[in-house]
C-alpha cells in the first residue's frame, strides 16, 4: 500500500477513518497492478480526500505493522510525506477526515502503522 503523512505546516497532521472502523490512519491505499507507489498514492488521495498534491511527495521508507481492520494480517506501506493546506472531502470508503495537532494525535484511537511508525516520524520531522 501507499500512504501519506500530510501536515499543514502549522503543527497538524491529516488523519482519516474508514467507514465502519474506529482507528485513524493516513490517507492512502492499495497499489494496483502496474501502478507505482507514488501513482497509487496520488490516485488514492484524489479518491479518498479530493486532494491533488501540488508538489512531489517525499518518500520516507517502507514500513510494516499489524493491519488495523484485518485481525491477524500485516500491512506493508510505502510512506510518503507532503506539506499541504487542504480542506479534505471524505469520499470513497472514508467516513471522516480531520486535521489533528501532531502533539495531540496520540490520544486518538490510531491504527498500528500510524501509532508505531507515522506518529514518531511526524513528531521528529515536524518539530
């Protein structure tokens, strides 16, 4: 999968929650056959939150963690970072998209990937 750590340049990060779930995570999704991770990310951001990045997202690495919504499964994600001021429009399978102060995100129910990898990167990268 491809996922994005999106910050607004003012200490907030964008999190989404899928319909029928309680865990918040990064926008993004599965990489389709023939797609690059960056191509998948751009498609998923447009589909899920109505976003077209104005600049090239920066690749942060490949990470894995237990899947938030599929017990017993592991998710592998190509994680990208971008800074953007965007008013997300929840669409597709996204029930909610919200900007959260990075310092307060830990209080939310977060997906394992977000809690284990993305939030620590955000706290270090965006201080």
